[in-house]
C-alpha cells in the first residue's frame, strides 16, 4: 500500500498514464471518424453507378428517334452496373427514378427542338409500367420482388382462380 501511495504522486507515472489514456481516446475517436468515410465512399460508388446507367440510356436516346428499351433491358442495365461498381442494386435508383432522370436530361438539352423533346419524353415515359390495383397491392406486400416478377405472379394467380 505504501508503494502505491508513493508511485501515484510521481510526475513520471502520472504523465505516462495520462499519455496512454489520451492515446486510447484519440484512437477511438479516429476509428469512429474513419468509419464514416467508408460510408461516403460507398455512397460515391452508388452515385457513380446511377450516373453510368443514365449515361448508357442517354446514348440510346441519341442514336434513335424512338426509345426502344424494354423494362427487362432497363433492369439488366441497372443490375450490370450495380455489379460493376460493387454496390447493392436496392441502393440504386428504381427504374422509375431512372426514367424520371432521363426525362430531365432530355428536357435540359438546349440542342433539341421542343417537338423532338416531347417525342423523346413520350417514348421514355411509356417505359413506366402503370400499377394496376393488384400490382400495387403486391408491391406493398413484397417490395423486394421486381416489377416484372410481380406482374408474372399476378398472371399466375389469375390463372389459379
């Protein structure tokens, strides 16, 4: 007991002990801060993947007067870009959000006439699948199922009735 009473007031022991404690606290704070950076990097990857899909779809528009992309092709493009960039597909835009972004891209262009813009937008918006009441009910029950799979499930359920 006398040894502890003599060691604690020693300036060397106190200084080294305080240095060790402050190092541990600094390490914990740095680890927390650096873990936030990893999330930012993932969000950058998702943003890049979204931009790549929009760029791919935009090049299809400029090549043809009609926008001839099926919902399955759009899903494939989204899936391929999610794999390419190493992100989860559910973190990317939905197909409807990509269609909306594409409409915005067309409307922002200064190089197209109003009639051409309207024609492009009409053909792009036709890609959106209108939700029937059955499809809307199924999308709320199982939101992780893709829209094309949901429509197939509805067809199967109507056959079973």
